[in-house]
């Protein structure tokens, strides 16, 4: 959920938000195999809450430190797991797995994109 929690990207939260929503939408849709509109609605809602907040906290309190990245990602996984549980009415452990997978994918893609952009 938190693609782009890295130096240089915090000022462009909208780009981070759109890429995160795109990646997580695919993962959520594959997980639930429900109507795309319903999944899209909840993915957008969850990420509208967590992405800007995570970017703000990461920049303001952790000054883009690597340890802060890990702490923020763990916090986002926990918050999103609870939101997924409530919004999709599934068990917390399943929501936790989904949140972990979605956030790992978006974080890994974000790291690769960061290194690619820095190499240009």
C-alpha cells in the first residue's frame, strides 16, 4: 500500500497513491474474485487513508531513514489488515495475509522503481 515511501517521492503523493492503488487493486481482485467496482471502492478508500498518512509520518518523524521505512510498513500492514477485515467482512488472519502480500508487492515495486529512476 505504500509504494514510494522513499526520499524524493514524498512530495508526489498522488503518483504514489495511483501506483499503489493500481498494484493493490490487482492483488485484492485476485484474492476476492468479486466485482471489480466493489473491490476498487474499498482499495481506494483504504489507500486514501494510509498512503498520505504513511508518507507524512515517514518524512516528518523518520526523516526517510531505512528503519523508519520498515516501521511504517509494519504499521500500514496492521492498519490495513484491520480495515480489510471490517470492510470485506473476513477473518483478521486472512486480512493480515492479504495486507502483507499487497504491501510487500507495492514496496518491492516501489524500491525497484526508485533505483531505476535514480539510474537514469
